[in-house]
C-alpha cells in the first residue's frame, strides 16, 4: 500500500499552474499578433513581388516596404495590445508610445548609418499594453472628480501627455536593452544554424504545440526574430519552424491508413483541415490519444527544418494560419525547391514513424479514446476547439451532462422523427431514460438543447440556431454509428444507472389507425428511379385526399436540399416545412420496389410518403423505425403479399 504526502500532491498542481500561466502569456502575445496577420501578409506579398529581387520588381511600389515594416506594423501591434488592456483609449496611447522605440532602433541619429538591430516588434508588444495599463491607472486617480464640462479636456491632455512621455521613455529606456536582446537572440539563431542544430528545436516546439504552449514561442520569439531576419535578408527560416504543416499531415495520413475505429474514420477530414486550412490543432487529439506518436512529430519536424536549412530556404513573412497555401504565398523564388522538399520530407518521415508505431499497437483504439483525447486537449487550451469539433463531432467529451437531445431536419416531420425514434431506443436501452429525445424542424429550433443531431448537409444551419449545443452529424438515419458514440458520450457526461423509468408508448393501433389506408399501399412499384418513386408516393397521398397536388412538388424540392434515404432499404420522402399549408390531413403512403432503386447512391426497396399536420404520424414513424432496424421484420415486408400483411408488420392493425 502506498501513501502520499502533501508536498508531492502539490507538485502537479504547481506544474499545471505554471503551464496555464505560460499558455495565458502565449495567448496574450498571440492576440496582439493574430489580428494583424493580414497586414503582415500584405507587407510580405508586397515584398515578395516588388523589391529589387522580388518576382516583379517595381521601384515605386517598393517604397512602401520599409515604412510598412518599421512603422505601420509595429504601430498596429502596439495599438492592438493597448486596446486589449484599456479599449480604444489604451490602443491610441499605446500606438503612439511605440514611436519612441521605433525611432531609437531605426533612425541614424541613434544608430548611425549602420543599423544592425530592429526590435520594433518586441517594443510594440511591450509598449502597447504597458502604456495602456498606465493610462488606466492614471484615469483611476481622478475618476469621478472632474468638474462637468472639463472631462474631454482632461481626458485628451492626460492621454497626450502620457503618450508623449512613454514615447520618450521607450526611446531612451526600453530601446537600448531591446537592441541588446535582439542582437543576442539573433546570434543564438545564427549559432543554431551554423552548428546545424536548428532542427533540434523540434524537440521543444512539437510537444509545446500539443500542449498549447506554442503561442509563447511562436509569437513571442519566432515571429519578431523572423521579421527582423526577413527585413535584413529577404526571408527567414524561423517562419517555418512552427507553421510548416508537413509533419502533422503525415501523422494524420498514418491514421488514415493504419488507424482504427473513429480515429481512422475522422483522420482524412482532419488532414484536409490541417494541411489546407492551416488549423494545426485538429491533430493534437490524435497525439494525445497515443502520446508516443510525439516521436513521429518530432522526427518529421526535425526533417523539414533540416531540409530548409540545407537549401537555405525560408519565408518572407509569417504563414498564418499554417496552411500550405499560406506557406507558398510567402515563399520567395529561391526557396521554392527547399520548401517543397521540406513538406514532402517532413510528411514522409512523420508518416513512416507514426505508421510503425500504430502497427505496433496490438490493442484496438476505442471509439471513446479520440473523444476523450479531444477533451484533454480542450482542457489544456481552456476552451472548445471549433476545428476539432468539426472533425470529431462538436466537442463530444467536453461540457456538462446531456439532458435533452433534439433530432433536427428541414421539415421536422419525417427524417428527424425516424432518427429520433432509433436514437431514443438506444438511449433508453442504455439506461438513460431520463434523457429526452425529440425531433424538430431546424426553423423551429431554440438554443435550449444539450445535443443536436442532424444530417451532415444540415448541420451548419442547425449550428446557427443552437450555437451552445453539442452537434453530431449523421448520414444514415436508421443505423448511424454516431448513435453509439452518443451513447458513449452520455456514459462519459451523465451519471450512469438509476435512470428514470420510461413510460410505455400509447397503443399504436389507437393512435395511428387510419394514417395508412390499404388503398395507399402498393406492393410492386415496378421499374422506377428516385424521382418516379417520390412522385408515386405523393400521388397516393393526393388520391387519399391528404394533400393538394402542389405538395408533390414540395416533396421533390425537399429531396434537393437533403436526401430522405434513411438507410436499411428505406426512404421517407416528404414536403418542405413551407409546404405544410398544402397538407389537408395526416397520412402515409407505402410503396415497395422488389427490385430496388438507386436513391442518391443507396439501395431503396421501401418508400414511405409522409404528410403531417401535427404529431399524429409520430407513433407510426416510431414503429417503422423499429421495423427497419430489425432484419426479421424487413424480411416480413419483403415477403408481404397483401396490404394487410404490411399493416400487420407496422402494427396499425392486428393480423386476422
């Protein structure tokens, strides 16, 4: 039996606290740089095209390059930092105060004709927030004490005086040590390059990325130093240390080929987001799920840096986000070969090592492992990752208990009802009878549900209506594997066991009798395609007096927005939400196609047309859902020889 003492118990807490502080510092630096990335990219593109050694040299346009790097960008960064601390007022004084640092590190009056250091970005990241904080303190000294009518006068003069004084302080107090620091950091980078050890920075950068400490490294050190190098030599390899997407892409490709379960299924989508979209955080859960894969990331990172150093390649400006498009947009002509080889080499090495490690793993990757890993990642980040949610299913491992689930579709009367029936049974069977599962049209959604399930083509619309909910996309309403993942989510979030009993459904015969008449049942629809089948189902509803003829057109319109093929040989065409005015009474039609028809790439043998006024049809849809998840019942429908046989299976009438 082991014992613990208070001291060791506190150590992990201290380590976590230190990591959180570093993350917050990195986030603060990032929040100053990221809003101005567009301006930095604009400067980089102007540099890439119009300086004397650029793609299309132009002497006049090139005149904006030097003022941009020395004045515009530092002032923008300082303004952003000041505004973060004290609103627009803080931004204005911070943006002006940085001029002192700029001139002290730019003007020949201070440095002579041989200017070797340009730490204006570091100066901006210090002077902006610092001056804004001082402005906030100064304003608090006489808050509420100024006589009416003099507020504007005091505000303007106090800000002007403080801004001027801080500009002078930056010029004589801050600039000299910044020049010394930038020179030493530059020497350190040169030493790493000259001694061929720059690739070993991946040993620190790759783990830092996964732990969300990369912002402190990237925006606190690499970006300012890289801009300094790019200003002097036209490019910098430092922009490629963290932003190159090659290693992460190789890792995700290894999961695509050799992964298992949910990780394998989601890796291709994550690779697209990471490599083309530049959102590197989507691969973090895949590393956290198998921590030894960090070796593959380090090796891939070292390879890509080594190739760039060997070919003396770099970027003219930061590639943000770290997309392959952003990388090439900032690649000068003399670096195209090196950058391309670094992408190929880094991806190949990380893919190879990750593949070996994945194949060595004898155990299965459980479905919940990736979700749990994403929860760990978001816990370290301190907030949900929208990109990871898009890949894995909307942050399935984070958040509180799930009490309400809504299955949403366009009209809210067919697909959603079927899906809700299947999911409700799974949730209930798993012991979560206290979790409500309902269906609703997207137009009528309110942001009150814990979890929203929708067809993958409708998820974006559902997110707009319910932004605070967890969202899960499906493409098979009857037998989607995502339903099992939802049950796993409930097991992770909710207390298992002791679920409230679920009341039995009303007797289906008393609720649904008359909704499906024998005259609306066709056992052999003949040769047909999807559109013919929709028309046939609609015409039966028209013949039954349930809908107006215009409703058939609405059924076709509904099919254009999202498929009504449910899986398991079933399709349930129905009209759009706007077409409910064409419905006279609730009714259902049933057409069997023994030879099957192609329905958007899926085989369909049973077409159930739906017209609904209220919720009268839901009991029958629940019964249909139960039937089409039971192979024996589907076989009974395939063998049916009369409408009564169909009605008997669906539970509307009892067999005679």
